[in-house]
C-alpha cells in the first residue's frame, strides 16, 4: 500500500519538477479509471452493478447509468492497473473476466467455473481473491473449505489446497477481508461465528500459504475469537485483532470472549503464548474492535460511542456493527498505547480499505444499505464519491 500524506507530498513535488523536462517527449498519461462494484439488497432478489468511473479521490455522486448488471451479490477483483476486472457473485461459481477497451468501457474476455471444486457461490470479500502472478491466483473458499488455485490468464482451474480442519460443525467459517501479504507468503486470518444465535466462537485462526509451493499451514489459538483483522508491526510480527462484529457480539451477548489483540510469528507460524491484550483495555475501557492499516508503526482501532449509537436490550450485533457510532483511535504498535483521532468522523464499524492513484480510501455504509461513501484515510476521513447500494469492492483499472 502507498504511504500517507508526507510521502505523497514529496512524491507529487518530485513529479512536478520532472514533468516540465518531459514536455513534448511523451503522450499525456491517461486519466485513472476505477471499477466499483455495488450490491443492491433492497429487492427480494439482490443484484449488483459494476460502475466504471474516473472519480475516486474527489467529491462526486455516481449513478447506475451504463453500469454492468450482475445477478446476486457481486464483487470485482483483480490486479490494480492491469486493465482487467474479474467479476464474481454469490449466485454461481463462475468468474467472468472483463477487459478495459480503448474507449474506457469493459467488455467480456473470458470465463472460468469453479464448480468442479464443489463451489456454488463466490464471495465474501474482495481480498478472498489473491493474485500471485499473471498465471496464478487463489480463491479462499470458506464453504468447502479450501484454497482454489486458478490461472487468470488462461481462465482455467489448476488445483486446490484442502483446509478440512477449519470446518467446525454448526458454525460459519469466514476468511478475513484484510489478509497480510508478505514475501512468498499470504497470512489469512480466520473467524468462526454462529449465525443462528448471533454468537462467535472462541477461536482465532490463521492460514499461512506459501505461494511458491502452494502449501498451507493452519494455526489456531483459543484465547479469543473472530480475529479477522491483521497488520504487520515494526517488529515484523503480525498483529491480529477481533473485528467490529466480534466486538458488537461481546457488547450484546453475555459470556462472549472479549475483543483481543494477539501476536503471530509468520516465520514459525505460531501465536505468541505470552502476548494477549484486551482491545477494550487498550482504549480505556470502551468497546473496541478492528485493526486497520495506519501510518508506519501504527494501526487504527474502532471504538463504539453509545451516545451516537445507543445499544438496547435485544439489539442485534449486526445492527451495532453497522451503526455509525464508531470512533477512530490510533494504536502505536511498539508501545501499545492508543489515543482517539478526533479529526476523523465517527462511521460504521465495518470498513474496507482500497488503494486509488494517490490515496488510501475507506468505505462507509449508509443506514438501510442505501448507499456507500468513500473517504480518504490519509486526509482525516475526507469524503469523496457516493454511490447507490453497498460496495465491498474497488479496483483501479488503469
């Protein structure tokens, strides 16, 4: 990911000095183009739309005019600036590749089905798809469970990595939307929940995949649960935390494991048995969840402000997690001290981080799944584009 304001300023200043020297020597650089896939959930049968836009970093309202319609809840995934978008949906097991044309539109250029691997639905987060090279990509399938290996150039399935031990009876397995990518390794956090009783399982998990050998190592820890979020600390270790939904379950359901912070060694593939931090205690006793990439050596934690989003008896944890009363706190990973960042507006608990041409963006969902607004993470949450529906995926096409 790109750095924050100081890095961006120096990079832009350098570019400004170089551009006059190159005037007349090169063709103008094309404007960035983005694909934003949004899900419309109000109808009995959900459907989605892929919007191609040159807007991402400035205020704008996007419409569904000329968007590509997709059945079900869809995601748009791929390699940034590659000119290709792979569209998937929970309605079937088919990946559809779209290529960017010279006129700035998308046209279909290939299909592949994962049905042969027992898959009937594709989702749930954009980062469940990981692209390793031009000819190799992974899909982390939480239903079977397994990692499907496929070739995005030839649009073929080439293998799979079984993850049988992740299956727990009467629970829903969920891979993280924010894995950590290291050299030759993917660190994918895992969480388990029980949707029938709105509860989470007291178990933390990590799947470590060696991208050279396609071998996976599964590591678990029973001290807390729904540890979906991960960042790399200044010590090279991976810090893994309970996400906002897990914190909301703790607030609304008695006997649930408190939100926590654990430390994972990517070399030994083990959790540090001597390291355990209560997220709530790190923020002075509030209800805390999530761990979001911040400036070097830091991460953002979300803290529930019940003066903005009251919690009543019987409130469902999904309502709490999707409410707009979550503050932003910044956690220093070397000292494990946290402080509120008042410049950030309180937003919904669940956010997704995207990379645009010059910024990191995060999403905010409006009540009733009516719309999504993107905000600039490295500019105190300044809002940019808004669009109808819930958007869980964003990709820069060029």
